[in-house]
């Protein structure tokens, strides 16, 4: 009887893991689809770069505001219902973006899209942290690998559809149908919320004190540095290859694709490396690897060396953000939603501030020197990582290992019988 109960629990957690992976995949698909079809929307409305950038800034602001609201709602009602609602909002918002007849309507549509995206980012990370804690071993990187795979496939699909002049409206409508199907199938396997038994006034005081926690500030700094670096690679790596190294647009795009592919590869093996080396050691070494890779790409004006360096950057920057989210969720079990929202907000601020700051420095000192700042930020994140090493985190990792080995032993017994 106890054995069948364990099997039932194990299957429920396994299905929850698959469901969360599907939501991460859908998030990556919708994010990349919007990015790949924005040029068509810009052409349709005849928008200069300035107003388009302002509209996208509205999308980011909507996301930042939604994160904190979604964290509070997830704490009150559970991350499952917030995940479902946010996914619907993010998917439905794609059509108004494509159908927007003028600039004000485009801004409203992008703000709505940012709200859905920000809320979904928080909710699925909270749900992923809950599944990881129930699963008994590190699996957080696999969720973010699903996001990377979804982004890659969606970017390829969007580029292909744009090549054949398929309208964004038709693209987004088909995508919305697919998202709806994935949502209907996977939502039933998400974990149900646990009851919250604290007074609202106590929650407010705990949240205020939590924001000034030394550990949470360090986690936020790591998230800020690593996501700023990721944003810089997204916006400036191809421009560095084409403008500074004069590789041409084709090789520049291939260099960026190398970064994306290595990032997806790093996340696919991140959980195994976490089990072997621990979160803090892996976080520190991966940030150092990213710094070494980018330094290599900047110091040697040779295209193969730059490609190799960008590959190291992709591997290095693939795991720190999922790792810091996983560590934060485990260190703040009683306030997971608020802690994850705080760390993710730090990260989003890095993405928001990074590309413009790199451009500002590049205009005055050159892109090579501007990207050297990213090397320093990666090293700063590496220096902050060991400070997260607490007895609580170490004990939690040992628990993970014991549970993992006991599960493997149970499976071997099951196979014998």
C-alpha cells in the first residue's frame, strides 16, 4: 500500500515537472515570436526606431509592475491559477500587437503583453521551485532549457514565415491556438496551492524585512549582473562581430546563434552539474567561464576565437540565473513568491539598463571597451556567489543528494521485481 502511494506521488511530481516544462517552452515560444515579427509591425505602422523603442519600454514597465502583483497573488491564491491566467493574457496580447492600427494602440497592446509576460515569468518560476522541492533534486535548469529551446524553434519559425510573407496576424492566431492546446493539457498537472495561514499585517512586515535581507540582496546582485550580461550579448554580440571584426551579417548572425545554442546546451546539463558540484560552486565557476570567454572574444580580433569565446559565454551565462532562483526559493521557503519576485525584478532591471548603458559607453569609447564592462560584471557575480554559501544551503544540497540516491535505489529494486 505504501509502495503504491509512493509510486502515485512520484508520478504526480513527474507530470508536474513535464507540465512546468511545457509552460516554460510556451513562454519562450511567445517571447521569440513577438521579437521576430516586430519588424513587420514596425513596417506596417511606419514607425521610426525612437517611437518603437518607447513602445517596447512600455512593455518592460508593464512586466516589472506585473511581477510584484503576481508574486502577491501567487502567495495568496497559489501559483497555479496565476500561471494559467498569465499565460492566457500573454497569448491573447499577441493579436492586438499584430492588429494595432496606430501607435497608441500598439503601446497599449505591448503594455498588456508585458503584463502577461512579467506575471507568467514569476508564476512559472514559483511553480518550478515548488516542483523542484517536491521532486527531491535540482531540476530548475531543465525548465529554463525548455524556454531556450522554445525560443530557438520559435525564432526559426518566425523568420521562415516572415521570409514567405506570412502576416503576423495569421502567425499569432495559429500560435494562440497552439498555446491554448498546450495550456489545456498541462494546466491540470500543475501543483495545487498550499493554504496560507498568516495574518495580512504579519505578511506585510515580513515582506518589508525580506527586501533588506543580505542573502536576498546578494541574490539580486547576481541576477542583475548575469541578466545584464545576457541582454548585452543579445543586443550587441552580432554588432560586435559585424562592426568591430567586420565579419559580415551572415557570420555575425551565426555567432549569435552559437551563443544561443551553447546557452541551451549549458542549461540541458546544468542540473547534473549542480548535483555534482553544488549550486554555489557551479554559479561561481560559470560566471568566471563567461568572463574568460568574452575576454577571449574581445582580446583576439580573429573570427574563430570570437566564435569560441561567444560559445563559452553562452555556456557560462546559461546557468547562473536559474541557479540563483533555485537557491533563493530554497533559502526562503516561507516567502518563495516574494523572494523570487525580488530577485527576478533585479534581473529585469539589468536587462532594461544593460543594452542602453553598453551603447552609451560604446559611443564614446568603442564597443570593445564597452563590452569589457560585461567581463567585470561577470566577475562581480562570481565574487558574490560564494557569499550565498550558508549551512542551510549546504544541508539542502545534501538532502537533495540523499533523496536522489534513495530514489535511484528504489528504482533499481523496482526493476529487479
